[in-house]
C-alpha cells in the first residue's frame, strides 16, 4: 500500500538556493523567458515563479540542443551556478543539460520579456494570461499579497479575529441601485456590497474582527478608478470612544503595511520603482473645512474626484502628508447606520481617507443603540423589517463600535502609481469584461 | 488642525494583561455575560472578544450599582486583578467601578452563558447573532481562523503566492447544473464553483499559488454536509512529476495546520474538547482498491457517503490513519481538465482525500498540453469556445501542474467532531437560509 510519507516536497527554487550552490549543481524547472543568441553561445533567460535567472548555453557544455526550445517552453534544467557580477542578482547558470517539459502552441502576442509590457490596458486585458507573465505586471500582485499580509498580521497582533461572511445576501439589505441580483432557490438575493452588517454582527461576540473578501458594486462607471468586483479590506471594532479610534487604528495599520512591504517585498518594489509613502500621522479635516480649503460652498454635499486630488495636493504642500482624513460628512450622503454627530445631527460620524488624490477608505462610528437606530430609520423612511436580521444584533445588545472598508486595488494602484485600477486586478471585472 | 498621531490605540484586553496587573488596577470594556447573585455580593462574569473573566461585585467595594446592569449589557469596568485559583485562568477581578456603555432591548432568547448552547441547529440559525455569543459556539470560528492561518503560513513558506480571483465568472465556464446565475450588464454570468481556471492561469506566471475565498454550489441538497456558499482553500502548483507531489504537499500542509492549531489555539481547543488527528503519512488506495475494500463491484463509478465512512474506518483500523487518499477515479466522473492516467485512459489522475468519514478534498494533475486538452474536450463533446479564455493559457504554454481544493467548513467540522456543517459556518447559506 502506497503512502505519502518518505516523499520529498517539490521545491520552488529561490535566489538563496542558487547562491548557496555557487560552484555546484542546480536543478529546477523554469520557463524560457527569452533566448538571446550570440556568436557560438546563447543567453537563456529563465523565468521561475519569483525570479528571472540568467543562464548560458553553449553546445560544448550543454548536452541538450538549444533548437529544442523556444520562448514560452517549460524546461527542467541542470546547471552550474556561478557568480557573475554583470547578471541580475550577481549569479549566472551554465547550462549542462535540460529536458523539455512542454512547448507552447503559439508565440506570445505581447512583449513578455520586455521590462515594461508596453501595450494598452485593453490589449493586456484581452491577453490577460500572457500579459501577467511579464515580470513587472506580475510584481503588482506580489505587492497586493504583501498589502493583505501586512494588514492581516497587524490586525491579528491587535486582537482582531479574521472572519468569513457570506457574499450571497438577502436582497435590499443595504439598499441602493448598484446591486447585482440573483435568484437563490426562488428567493431574490444579491451580492454583498460590503460585509457591513455581518462584520458588525461579529463585534457582538469577537469585539473586533476583520475580513479580506470580494465586494460587488453594479456601478456602470467605466472609469480608471472603478471595478465591479474588488477586494475589500474591512475591519470593525467595539468599545471605541469615538471614530478617531478607528482612524488611529487605520493610521497604525497603514504604517505597518508600508514597513511590511519594505521588509518582505524589496525585489518587487524595485522592479516597480515604487515610492512608498512615509506615514507618521495623518491630518484630519472636517468636510466643511475641506470645502473651505477648496473654496467651495458649504451647500455641496459630497466631494468629487477633482476635490479629492486638490485636497491631497493641499495636504502634501501644507502638512507633508500624502494621506488626508475628511470627517463629519453631511448625514444625508451617508448610510442610515452611521451615527449622527453630537454637535450637529445633520452631520455623520463618518470619514473618508484620501491617498494621492483618491478615496481609498470609508469608515465611521455606527449606531449601537436599538432605539436610536429605529428612530434614524424612520427619518430615512426605512422599516426595521427592510434590513432582515440586522436589527436583532442591537435588540440583544451591542457595544459602541466603528470600522472601515478599504479597496485593495485602489490602495495598490496608488502605492505603485498605476494609472488604471485594472492594472491592480488580476482579472478585472468591469462593464465590458467578464472573461477571463 | 487635528492629526491622528499622539493617540494611543484602543487595546483589547488579554489574559496576559490581567496577569501582569495582579495586585493593581485593570480597565477594560466587556459584555455582562452572566450575573450570579450570592448573599451580600455577586459574581459578574465578563465576556470580552477572547475571554470569559470572573469578577466580583460587592456594594462595599464598587462605586457603581449592580442594579444598573443586566446580562447582555456592555460596560467599561475599573477593577483590581487578583489571583484566584478557583476561577478560570486563575484570576479574578474585584470590581471598583463600572460605566454602562449600552443596554440590550431584550433578554437573550438562548442560553448564551451555558457551557453548551443546547438548542437545535435550526434555533441557533434563527438567532444566529445570539447563538454566536456563546463561548463554545464562537470558539469554532477561532479554529477556522487558525486553519486558514496555518494553511496560509505553510503555503507562503513553500513559495506559493496568495491570489484573489474573480467570483463573477462567464457563464458555463466549468459547466454543470449546480450554478448560481446572474445578469452581468446584459450578459449571462455565474458565481464561481471553484477558482479552477484562474488558479491554473496563475501557475503560468507564479508557478504556485493559493487562494482562500468563497465558492458557490447551487445544489439543492439539504444535508448535514453541504453548504451552498463555503470557503475554499485552494492551491495549484507547477513542475510536478505526478499527482503524488500534490498529495505530499497536502499531507505536509495538514500536519502543519494541526501543529499551528496546537501552538496558537489551545484555549479554543480546550473549550471545544477537540481531539486533533495525528498525521505522519497518509495511506493511498486506488479507486478500484477502495471498491475491493468495500466489497463492491468495479462497475460503480463513484463513492457514496457510506463508502467514505467505511473507508475511513478501514484506514483507521488497518493503518492507524484518520485520513485516506483515494486516487485514479474513473475519468467520466471527473472534470474534462483532469489528466488521463497513462496506464488506463479511462482513469483520471485525480484523487479525493477522506477524513473521519467525509471527503474534504478533490485534486489531481491537470492536462497542460494544448492539443491533448483539445482532443479530450472532443471526447467530452465540448468545444474550446465553451470555456472562454481558458484555452489561451495552454496555447501560450503551461508547465505540468496540479492542485486541489479543500472545503474549510468540512475540515473544521471534522477536526472538531461537529455533527452539522452549519455549525462551522458563521452565517450558513443553505436552501432555506439567506438571512442573516
């Protein structure tokens, strides 16, 4: 009878492995990223999941025949590792032999081995699985991994519990027109616009929770800053004094994420020539102060994209911050569950965080008292039964709490100075793209 | 101008914090879990996000009045921490004062403070936000967090990249009847039945990837082992020799997860009286060998739930393993992308992992050669255009690869010996439950 023991795990080769093998043999699988033929020899550039290694082929030293490979072929190589200062990472591999594992049916339609893919975003969407083979394109998603990794590590350290809440929700729970609807065994259901109700529910038993999960908005925007399916980084925390506790938590988290990226993703940050922000503290202005800065009337009820750009420029010039919090928005533009401000019930204890000209977060303090929520819903012409089981969490008691949601792709886009949010999504969903 | 600096983060109290404060003051927010009135004093059991602390109220030592609180109220307490061997964790808090933060509108309809909630699953589903306030009920989801945490840590250590792939997919991509359909800007779309096509695509540029994300199955089952939305733990790896490399990776991962739980979740394991499996290696039988063990005809094309239970009993008795791999299933019961077995093309390089009587994983080696895939699809009466952009990844080259998917809730259910999979889902989605 066979067993899985005694079997070594197949390993992914790392730069460290190769450096440790200098002067000795290395064996690993890779994609032929590029072949540069010279007179009498060739450079065979090998792409692994994390690296681009330079190898040298010569008919004198290599048993296999270079005519058997092409760009895009997958091979298993046997080589000798040596130092070579002119190569990336300072190492080079002399090919002694290779086996062809598979060959492509067609040539890449894009310049995969160029430093930059250099095609319009639409072409890169059309040939998504090819475009992402470009080391710079894929590096974006190592950074996205790092943002999630840093976020998660920080949250766990601060006593938050990671939760998974359902994305098929009862219809109309949070309202609004931008909802993807579906039929759920004869009932009308919708895709979660946020984990709002569920993460609040979790505060009732975990005090503080976070979630990294897809979020759905059926907006018909076709802009450089909207996706119809994106990853939300959400957290919700109980026992806050006011929403500045949430803002302080976000500031500390973002600082942590930047340090986490600097520590673990240097290779990708270099490929992407990323300039990470320095975060010490983040300035906070009220919505009305923001309008004053913009020279606009207090009658305006929300910020538009141009306002966001100008406020960030202002914060950079005056406070040397690439982030700025805007708080206390007019309540009528905020959801019904936002707590009213004590100083003016027309304002909500709600905030946005802007970063490099773009809103990346909406958050705030939520109403936790059952009767206060019922009376606010009356003002909004809503009935408790409109929100399903949501009222029940307040009926049985909730601590004061607040939280926020961050759009992962927006944060990554701005961290890396990408021009289009689609560049920060592996397989973007927009009004025109559903496949791949 | 306000800034977020200089503001301390609101902390969640831990047992360590209290132990360090023995003889001194502690201040923290908590829920009144239970009040046990004695003659002249009362035990006030405090529930925080992670703990149940015992505190003692006496009118002589506490400024606040105990008549102001009830079970389910949220309070901020000031107390003195002291050792008390008879209390859980060996610590007790003498209440010096408290402030009421919020009071519930109604009494809990369930026995939240009992050791076990003791109500039928249907009642616990109806009052979900109440049931989960029971420490044993919520502990399940700390274990789920730990399973994901261990899985993720292992995968990253092994050089896998964490990805996020879209859950709104082009209709019919993977086929089958159990699909939730929705309209996507005038096109027919469906919810992902698995990240299969996308994780394979990612192998083209990251070699090995994993994802933790929701999976949708519109199955009309109303059983103790099916959910219509669940969390899939998926991985996919390139450069495998055959599917035993995938099985070896899963074995090592499960071993890691068990150790991770033992190291980080002792408190919850104790509450749940969990008996974690010992994993050294996992036996592998072929599908036909499995039928022989069961005394069944080789004409049977798949295993049924009773077969799974019996095979696990057999593995436990004969090989002292609570896990058993079954490999080389008849191809006609496996998806078109499964690689045919070399020894018999009617068999697929596909496996299941059974654990304590339940299938928790399906995996295998996939076809990586474009022409082999085209010819297999012909046998399945499929056309390349049926699968959208999927064929493109093979056209431009793929290494040999394989992977698997694990149902998180099934794994947690079996790890904790739960009787119904709904107990392992925060907000279960089944044919009758869409809210909360």
